[in-house]
């Protein structure tokens, strides 16, 4: 029997299985889903990356994931890319690098199928976490408040220069 699952974007028929068919995700989708499941804090540059992908040109893997799978699929892709490019050594880093390299060299159709597969297999718990993060990012973009110098510093109670 073939090693590749029929819902795998790399399967010979190149078509994902029907939604809800109970099939396991491909290795590529499983890697992205695992990064989503295990993330604890979003990368600090995430808002800038999101702005970049919204304004970016069509044709990049990040943009394709965003267009096909929305914020959730793009977020998963971004976590894998961040892990491949920035984090120190960890088990699975080579797989992340390999997937990013493969996505950069792949067709938009392959990227779309993988993004759709990630969304299809995204557990509800992770979907809720991602939606909460997305709301947080949207609120942060609409409510730009000027940063205070040091939030832990007690506010001054007397006028500057007054020593009485």
C-alpha cells in the first residue's frame, strides 16, 4: 500500500479527501498542526508579519495560506517558518526547515491544498485559541494607545521642581 495518505497534498491524485472523512492529516499538515498545538506565545513580530502578508504580492506561500485558509492557516505557516528561521535547536527543526523549503519551491495549488488540509484538521480548541489571538491583534491595531515609559514605576505625586 502507498505510504502517502489520500488526503495528503503530495498524494498521487493530488486531491484532499472529503471533509470529515476521519482521515489522518498528511505529515506536512501534521507538522503545522503540531506547531499550532504547542505554541505558548505568539512571536512578537506577528502583527508586522500579518500587515506584510495583507499588503504583500500574490505568489508567496504565506499569502497563499492566508488567502486559502484565513488567519488560522497563515498563523500555522508563520509558526513553522519562525521555528525554522529563528529558534535555537529543537527536535523537529529540520522538518520545519524542510517544509518551508518545499513550500517555497512548490506550486500555489499545492500550497492551497495544504492550507485547506490544515483547516480541515484543526481541532476546535486550537481554533478558539487562534480566534482569540486574532481578536487581540485586531484590537491592538484599532486601539493604538501611547506607551507609558515604565508601567511599574509609581506615578509622580508632586510637581516637578517643588521640594515642599
